[in-house]
């Protein structure tokens, strides 16, 4: 005797035969190499360093007595990408004109006015350019008269111009905490303070050896002070963290690498940096 199926059973069988296999989505990690134009990375670095400034200044009010009369005041600082202001020392420099007269030299309000990041092979050059404004090196005169030291005047031009000054930092882009920052910088290889110096001819002619002395002090005292301050501060973890965060969220980079992706390696290749990226992708999986 044939079994008679109910209408409900027939309908259920027909539905199960016609229905597609069920599927579910799962997230997987994939590793890809993404070529990014070096100009894009340079633009991201430029934006990340945009707030960085240098202020070189050690000329203050008169204080002290005797041959120790001074106008020295440590007021130099770097304003870093993370918003921190970091002070650094610039010493006064004393030229002994004679046993009874001294010229004391100070830096007066030397400030950066622009910043630019450019490509140099597999590196990023970040250049901070200083303003050309007035006489950046000021001289004060003291002399001993009637057994007493006092401020004195000079009828000749004794102040110095520093023009076209630039603090250049060469950076090697590296993967850093899932984004991009830079390898530690070295003062001897990666940082340079360049400038043009103008000294009045009459000053050189009046005081034998003073012009060579001034040039030597700027090269051997002022330059290392600025360069070492840059190295010490830019190598800080907090500064690199800020740079990495800014680059991760850069509008220029965002069109190619999403902020949620993890950058694990940076390689230079021609006009591109190749970024090795770990990212999550959603894939569908059929269930039998």
C-alpha cells in the first residue's frame, strides 16, 4: 500500500530542495604590498611636522658685575610636533679685545618661518628655514675704567647678520606601531645647520682675528647646540608617536592605505615607497 504524503510534507521537501546552501561571512587577515608615490609620503611628513618651530635666543637684560657683566639668558627652544616646548642652552661668547675691553656676543630672536619635506632617494628631508630679519647676532661691549668694569659703546658696526639659515634633518621612513615614522637620527650624518654670515669689514680690520673667531664660534658652538637639540628631541618616543599618528590619519595617505590597516614594512623602490600592509578582509564561506 503506497504511503500518502501530506501536503505539508510535500511543501517542506520542495522548499528544502530549492533553497540555496546557507553561507556565513568570516574575517581573515591578508598581507599585501601597496606602492605609494614618494611624493604622497613626503606630503604626509610635511603635514605631520607642520607645527615644528625653532626659536634661538639668548639675549636678555643686563645683570652681574665686574667682568661678569652679562646679558645672557637661556631662552632658546624647539616647539615639537607633539606640542611640547623643549628648551636648550646657547652660551654667550666672549672676545677679549684687550685686558680692559671685551665684546660679548648673543643670538637675538632667530626664528624659523617655514618647513618643507622633500624626497631624497629613499629618505625624507625635512628643512626648517629661518627668517632673514635684522642682525641676529648682537654684541655688547664692556670695559675696565678706573678699576671698574662698565658697559661701553663702539662707533663701528659690531653686530652680525645670519642669512639663509636652515636646519635640515634627513629621515629614513620606517614602519612604526602600525604606521610610519622614522629611524633614529644621528647628529653627524642626518642633521645640518647651514647659514650665510655677514660681518662688517671695518670690524674685521679694527680687531685682529675677530672675524675668524666669530665664524669659529658659530660653527663650533652655536651649530652643535642647535643640531644636538634637534637630535635629542626628534628621537623621543613621544615625538615619533605623534608623527606616526598624524601620518596614519593623513588625508593624502588615506586614499591608499586606510587608518585601520597595519603597516609592517617600508621599502624604497624607484618613485614609490612599497608599504607592506596587514589588513582584515571579509570572505564568505558556504555551509553544506
